[in-house]
């Protein structure tokens, strides 16, 4: 753009404050674009230029710096489906030795034990609710491998959970007694009985208290991550949510904020196929939740949510990127909710027992 030509084009503004401001601002933009995209070209600049214009391939508009010109009138509808990362086969064998998690036997035993403890606790507490001993409960059947993500985090990373992160707490050291105290709302409950059962929280283990409204934790996690970045802490925030929560406005606000200001946060979506009674096919038409991360300019990966080592490896790599590069990561874990949504739900009303 030839900014010197502006006074000739707009003689009525010659010497005005508006023209000086425009000249300065456009000059700044021109230098920015020339540095970022030296081969870029915007056809609109020809209207303000007295020099010859040589067409170039890339667009210079600030709203889409990676776009290229095309003469084909075509609406974008499909992109290549995002693959699902897997480490083990269905028999538990590592498919590629290069992807072996290389955890110690002690670490593997701890993870395995917590998966079993979680499963047994869920069975007991589900029955306790049916007996009227507690008012409400949500199980984690089918999603126990989520514990792998907790094993890959730093103990001081801030965790923002939704409903099915009891395994994360187990991995961090939350005791069975503390689980019981919260679910039974007794005097030893850390929340002093002010929350519904399974709405856990502990400052000591850096696990923010769960709240009932969907997706509220997503922008909160982005904000906490940004605060840690400003403080110079080499830590990140981990934010868990289900694919149903991704339909909430807070999901979009949180991801966009994290991407634009550079927040070291991992968004972990548990896509278990159902948002209470609504199957995923009725929730969205795109390529799962992972494709939305790419749309927001966030590095994204989809993993087998029943493969604990795939979850572990993906989370470990995601944390490294988030902390070292101060950027958000989205992980979509594909799994299946075996149980009812909660003790207030009867899934036989919307899916067959055969399924």
C-alpha cells in the first residue's frame, strides 16, 4: 500500500488528525503484514496505490492470515477425520514399542489399584444411594482409564473437574474416608455439607470444588492458567468436561480466551457418547469435539479413552507443550458410559440393554 498517495486521494482530510491517525495506524499494519507475510497481497490496496500491483497467492486480510486465493466457488463442508491415538490393542499389548509409556512398576501398580478401588467404591455407593443412605451419586463405570491423565500431571497442577473425576482424586491421594465424608455430608466433609454428593474439592490436592452447572469450569480453568503464567509458575490447569458440556457457551468462550491470550491449560473432553439421555449423534454434526479445538487454533489430539497408556502419553505430551509454550491443548478421549448418567437416570429408557 502506498500511504503517500492518501493525501491526493482524500484532499479534504489533508493535515487533519483523522488522516494522521490513519496514516500511522496503516503504517503499523503494513509493517506487521510485511514482516509476517512478505508474499501476501490484498487487492483492496490497489485502490490506494499509484504503483503497479503484482498478484500474490496468500491473502493479507488480518482475519485469516493463512488463507489463499482460489478461483473455485466451493463451500467447505468436510475435512479429513481426526484419527484416534492408541497405544495398546484390545488385549492390552503395546502396538509400537516406541509408544511404551516407560512407567515404573510401582507407578503402574498404583494406577491399576486405583482403577479397581474406583470401580468397587462406585458399586458400593450406588447401592448406598438406592438404600436411601445418600441422596445422589454418579458412577465412573467404563471411564476408569481417565486415571491415566492424572498420573501424567504435576501434583501442583490445578484441576477443574466436572462429575466423573473421582479417579483423578484417588490418584492424587484423596482417601476413601474423605470420599465418604463428602457423600454423607458429615462434620468432617471439607465442604461442610454445603454441596451435593460427588461435588468434591480439596485445596491441599489442588482440585477445585465441582459445581453442578455445566461448563462453568472451562473459562475458570483458562483464567487460572493465565494467572499461573503471569506468576511465572511452570504449572498448568487441567480442565475435564463431557461432550455435552461442549454445547454450552462457556466452552466456546473458554477455548477462545485460552487460545488468544496464551493460557497453559489442557482441556480434556470425555466423549462417552451420551449427554444424559441425548446421544452424540443428536448433539453435533461435526467431527466430534476435537475439530472444534482446531477451529479455535488449539493444538488437538483424539485418543482412545479406554486405553490408559494412550491417555497417559497424550496428557504428558500436552502438559509439556502447555507449560513450555504457554498455549492450550485439547484432548478428546473417546469412551463409553456403561452406567446410567446418575442415580436419577434410567438409561434403559433411551438405549437397549444389548447396547
